[in-house]
């Protein structure tokens, strides 16, 4: 047990610089399935957004990216914990629990993007949404 704890401590200490690099590299997390908000923000004029839609877009941009980044950070942390447990040879049940946590965080991130799409589908007109999909090359 002492050896396992020492090994885990060494992995965490040695892994800290690598984790910092990974936190900078969002590729550690699954690439987004959809990312429509940047397309809408970039093409607000081409989509002929109304003032109400522009206000909604501003509010969305003021709040939602921070929420997404918080989920991404939690996911990176969960992945780092799992990586350390794997390298340290932690018991299978501990690694399984950490893997479940990673899966839950990844699901939360995917569903946040899905909910974002639902928001834009409800906020934009059908024609605007169709045009946005074209602009996004979907």
C-alpha cells in the first residue's frame, strides 16, 4: 500500500507540468460535435438578426462560454485523475469509477452543446437556422 501511495504521489508530481499543458490543449477533450454560437456571432448581419436576437446572442456570449469552460476544466481534471490512477496501478474498481466520472463529464459537455443548439433553433427563425447551418458548412 505504501508503495502504491508513493507511486501515485510521484505520478502526480511528475504529471503536473503535463496536466498544465493539457489544460491549455482542448484537444484532450473530445472535439465539439456542433459549435454554432461562433458562427451566429460572426454572421449576425448575414443572418439578419433582430435586435432581440442580438441581445440574446450577447447575453449567451456573456454567460455560456464560462459555463462550458468550467465543464471542460472538470473533465480535464477527471481525465488527469484517471491517467494517474492507471499509471500508478490503482485497483480496477477505482479506475472504473474514475472512468465513469470521465464519461459523465464528457456527456455533460456534449449535452451542453446540444442544449445550445436547441436554444438557437428556438431563437432563430427556421430560415435563419437553415442559413446558419449553411454558413457552418453542416
